[in-house]
C-alpha cells in the first residue's frame, strides 16, 4: 500500500465531505498571516465581495445606479473577419478571466455579499447588419448602438456583467462593441481584454492560460487583510490622518449627472507647457504639477490653507494583477498643504510628497476609509496613462472608436451628492483633454471649465515668477 501524500492538514481536508471542505479551507486561511499583497486564494468557493462591489450592489438594488454600472468600448475591424473565430476568441477570454464570470450572492446566514464564479462562460453576443444603410445612416446607427450599449442594464447580482454587439457595416467592415459592468471591469481591463482577444483570434483559445492572480483572489485578500492587525492598523492611521479634515458638503438637491468636454492647450509658449516645464525642473510629473495648481484653485475657492483632491488609482500594486481583467480601482485622497504662503516651487515639492504618500496607501479601499458621507474632497482628478494596445490581427486593421461619455463619478465617489466634478483627462496629440463629469445640483458647465481655466492661470503666473506665492 502506498502511503498517503501531502501534509496532515491536506489529508484531513480530503477526508471531509465536499460541502464542508471549502468552509474548512476558508477558516484555515483566515487564521494564517495575511501577506501585504494579494496571493492566490485557497480553494474555489465564494469569497467576500470587495468594498466597492458591495457599494455598487447596494445602489443597484435601490435602483440608483441606472446605467452608471456600465462601461462601453468599441473597436472598428477593417478587413476579412472570421466571425466564427471571433466568437470563439470572445468565449475564450470570458473563460480566462474569472471577473467576467462573477455574480454577487447573499449567503443564507445574512453575512456580507459573496463573489461567486460561474464555472462556464456565457457569451452574450448580438449581431446587427447595417450594410444596407447609406453612409450617413450607418454612422448615425453606429452612434445609436454605442449609446444604447452604454445604457444597457447590467447586473452584479444576476451575473449579467458583459454584453457584446457585432455591427456589420460592409463585407470587410465591422464594429465590435463591449458593454461591461464597472463592478468587474476597470479602464485598465479594456487593454487586457483586447490583447487577449487578439491572441485568442490569432492563436486559438488554447493559448489563453489563466492569469496568475484573478479578481476573486484580490477580493479574498482585501477582506482578510483589512481584518488583519497590519491592515487594521494602516486603516486606523489613515483615518486619523484625515480626522480633522471637514467632509465635502452635499449638494442640497442630491446628484444629477452632467458632462462637459474639456481641454488644455499644450502648444509652444502656452501656460500649460510653461507650467509643466517648471514642474519637470522641480522633479514633478505632469500629474503632480496639475494637482498642485488645482489645489491652489480649490483653496482660493474655499478660503482655506490647503486642499484635498481625490484621484483614481489603478490599484494594481501587485505585478500579477496587471494581466487580469477586474475592477481594482480605488480613490486615494491627496492633501496639499498651502499654509505659510509658499512659492509655487515649494508647493510642487509638497505635492510630490503628498502624491507619493497617497499612492503608498492605495491598498485601502476608499469605501472603508471614508464612510457615512465623510469624503474630504469634492473634486476628482485623473490624468490617465493606460498602456497603448497594439492589436495584431491577420489581415485586419483595428481602430478605436470614441464611445459615449463615461459614467464614473458614482464609481469613484462614496457620496455623489458631495462631488462637484470628476476630471478624466488624457494627454494626446499635443494637448490634454477629455470629458468632465459633474453634479448638476452643485455646479454648471461653466463652473467646471473655470476650474481648469484657473489651473492654467496658476501655471502661467508660476512660470513667470516661480519664487512668489501664487
């Protein structure tokens, strides 16, 4: 007879009924020291949903989420497309990433929501032929399909978290539209998804091995780490750091979404170009320089000697998470101290320190850091740097299509009624621009664009006289 292999614990677990085996593994994992970074979870059973997912689920059930739970992306595929191969590749990507097969369930014992991974992928793909329309009508129809996709009701609870549309514009001209629930899919995920889709299309789905870490691994780790001595201590310290900062006031009328396009000119001799050059000389990135100037604008507006700016952070602080589809984003508060009438050069140095300090705490979910309407910022600011995706599809030219304005303000804000504006900017083609979401109950489009105008004004004055107080 061959002696049993494995440890005594392994043998004991194997002897348990299957129904109790996963529970035993979870209990053992809870007693083990929690690493500072996510690691593969033990077993494949349900894990607690992330703090952000729990918030989105609450809003979903209250009916206050609307289409804000949906992100929409589109690519144009020009060339001879094998639609059967595309369908197989889409199914392969769903099979590779557990985030795309998740649903939120409530345990019978009344505990917190659990993240459950469905075994088999479910591809929801509709096809629409627009080839018979005139060119003008086709363009309008594509725009309508994109808007409709972004408004598609998706659901964490039902597991319907993705939906695809393939629009045929001609024999060698197609548009692929992806709608995804923001509870399982962040901005970084679009690059991961499209890269895997191209690989699966070129090389077959057998080439798509699962990533080392998945969204449920992160969710399992997050809850256990927050409950561990190290996680609880970091959360307590960070809460104490903002204990004296007043919460952002809630708009009397609550929240109503608005969008306004925004841009900042980076042309030669522009205030932005001169200000960013000043920041670079002080060792500040463009993001740090813009946050420094925005802090000055907000402090002037509020009559304070400092400002807190919220910024979305990728949350992929463990390298293996970079290859996973999922929602890992959190918001980190950046507090810039403007006391003592500092010069803009000094403000840049303070902002560098503040940004580095804030990002070092991005393991902490903002929903745990600020609860019950206590967020200390009313403006969110992001300068996105998602990696460019080069899709090599045989015989097919791939182009990105601009989608509808994002619905991210509620994703990034624990209390949308306390948020005035959310700037999502991208640096491209010599300018910085994008779309700002704002709360119509708190501000108008002019108020939002005036904030960026104020940033350019601060940078212009600082570039002319960097040693003086802006």
